[in-house]
C-alpha cells in the first residue's frame, strides 16, 4: 500500500490509500478500497451552509443606494433621478423602485417632494435622526425594553456629553446653550416644555464634539417622550416642578459655560434621576432601583 495526498483548491489536503497492484484486469473501483479521508479527521466545514435567499428587487435598490452613499457618490442634498429613470437603471419595475425609496424615506435617508414640477422627486436627506428615533421607539416597544434600561443609557450619555461640552464647546455654543435654558423659564404648557427640554438636552450633546451623541440622544428622548408626558400629567404641582426643572437647566448650562466638566456631569445625573425619582411612583420597579443608586 502507499498513501498519496491530493491538494484541493479549497480545504485541507486529502489523503487516500491505494494498493500497489500489478497490471491486471481489475476494475478501477476495486483499486481504491480505503476511501477518501481528510488527513486531519475534522468534520466537514461546509455542514453549516444554508441555501442563499435571493434578494427581492426593492432590497437590491436599497443596497445599491446605500453603497452609493457609503462610497461618496451620493451626498446630503443630492437629487435622485425620477422613478422611471431609476427603474431603467436598476432594471426593475417602478413599483420596486418606489418601495425601496419609501423604505429609505422611513429611515430618514431620503425625503420626497410630491408633484410633477422640476422640484419634485427624491433627495438625500440629513434627517436620519427621525428614522433612528422611530426605529428605536418601535424596537423598544416590540422587545419590551424596560424603561430603566433606556434611562440608564440616557444618564450615561448625558453625563458624557455634559463633561465633553464643558471642554470642547466654543464660547458661542455655550452662550446658545444658556439661551436655550433661559427660554424654558417662561414656558407653561407641558408639551411645549417637553419640546424645549428635548432641545436643551440635545443641544448639550450637539456641542459635545461627538457627532453621534446628538443622534443617539434625540432617538432615546423620543423613545422616552410618552413616559415623560404621562409623568407631567400626574404631577400634583406642575408649576413648581416646571420651575425646578428650568432652574436646574440654568445651573447645568452655567457649569458647562464655566468649563466645570465633572460638576456638569453630576448636575445632569442629579437632574434626570431626581425628576424620575419624583414622578415614578412604583418603588419596586427597576427604574426605582436605578434611581436610588
């Protein structure tokens, strides 16, 4: 017997055994009695392969437009060709093109101007935050993500943003933040106050120098908005709470303006945890245990 080794183009070497036979009339099948074995005796590495699912046409539209954005061939403000022309370019139906474009619109990547004039059509949008906010809100609801988890992430992000804004924000940006806090003093309507409150906290993230921070902050805030409105409605003394929150915003803005990073971060933690500690009444909830930390 002798052992030979086959070097396959994919995979490790394969060894097989064959007898040293004299020239005879034996059939070829009788010559290879040892079979084929991998030299390292490992199980076949292709056992986990599953059938490839062909992409639907609209998914291919999304993928190619995504690649165009990633490679810089499409940028914010660029207008896409009309749907009929896109259908020809992609080689798919207008319905498939429209389905892909609407999906990207839901993600906040594209915006549409309806009509038949020269300004109508699809444009690459800068409003990706709205898409992320909607997705996070929906995902949080579907997965039943505890409010305490959202709150914990928000506090961590707020503290990081406040500390960074204290050292990275320009004097002009710090002045804008202070002005945003001052505008809240005269707002009495709960929904208007919530909108101004969101703008204040997103502004802190925006001037932190981290471009992802405001995107995440706005998405998290949107996911928490319903709880905040319900909390506002349950307050026995809304005016006192509103005045307290507005005062704390002024203090936070002042610490950031004075470049007191650690003090600003602690003021933000105390501000957020203090509010939810007052309005979340269930002491057994995960939120309550987090707020007590």
